[in-house]
C-alpha cells in the first residue's frame, strides 16, 4: 500500500441544518454531564506506563476511555451537518474508501474536554522526544496556548474528526499534517463495537527505520478504547545515540457492517 501524507483538503463544505430534535437535546445534556468524568478518567490513567509504551512502540492503547452510550452519542452526530465544517470522500483523493468530516468550532463538549485534558499529559512526552532528537520546538503546558501559536501561523480550522466506514472501505497509510505547527501525538477512539457493528477494520501502524523494511503493528481496540500514537516520527535509541523513525497509520478493509471513529488531533489546520 502506498503511503500518503494527508493534509486538510477542505472539500465539500457542508450546509448548516436547521432544527434540533429532542434526541439531540437529550444527547447534548448527557454530553455536558460527562465533562467532569472525562477529565477524571484522563487524570486516572497510568501515564508512566503509557509514556513507556509510546517510547518503545510509538503507540499506546487506552482501555474504556469512553462508555458505550458516549460512543453511540458521538457516532450519531455524523449525519448532523451543522456540527461539521467539511466532508471528505476518501476515494476522490486516493486516500482509500470511506469518508470523514471535520468538526466545526465550537467542538462538541466531549471532544473539547478530551482534547483539553489529554494535551497537558502528552506535551511533556512530546517535549522530551523533541529534545532527544535535537529539535528546538517546545510545546506549552496548556492546549489553549498551543492553539494560539497555531492561530498566529494561520492555522485556525479545527482538526478533530469523525470517520465513517462501510463494508469494503479502508484508510491508506498516512500522516495527519496540516501546516507548520504539528503536535507529534494524536488519539483515535473506536466508537463502534467489533464483531457486533463491523468486522475487519483493524487499526494499523507502520514504522520505517533507516535502511530497514517497514514494521507493521495492528492495535486491537474494543468499543470506547483509544490509541495514542505518533503523528509522523518518534525517537529510537541506536548504537550511536537517538535517531528518528517515521510512522504512518491507517485502517484495514472493513469486511462487513459500519465502523465509526473519533480522531483527536491537537494542532489546527491552515
């Protein structure tokens, strides 16, 4: 499979939709009630273990970051065009098959809360990686400060997204780069239940070390599980010190059913 670098295409901007159903109102209320729980869940994670897994593998799974009802609520947002700023059909651009939509600001409360709570835990890891690779860029402690840095460079469009796959769909290997400022870690959360909602559709990461063939890894996920992973590169210790390896990620072919995923990217797009 040929690798690709995915940059924000901004294709097919969707029209806003008038009217809000009672189900949407109830879902939004549940979404707001979940805010404290999301922060607490993130704080309660074993960040020492996660940092070690990221250092050693470039990815780290997180079990049950979201509850099933939260997953269903987020997946149900996909048809609500007013929530999103654009829609991309992958086959039109050689990205694979399936489609995804970028959220508009303001983000749904759950998405915003997770993005805000996860960033301060990941920034020290990102800074340590850059230091070990001799990269001068350092990331501020709070996400709002980093978004302000993005905005100064003209990166103001939100990048969190929902992805939707049907039978036969897949996502080619890629990196989510959207401008000058790139936060080196991101998160994907599986919203659908494997074997019940879909089959196939495994999350795949490949790692390319210098003068070596690519190393693939499949990350098994259940509904509500997340995976934290490197956006484009990570440091690896060699005999002559630290060196950089490149990573790409994608999704294997969905064999049956429907699969939804929430992607949380911490830098905004130009």
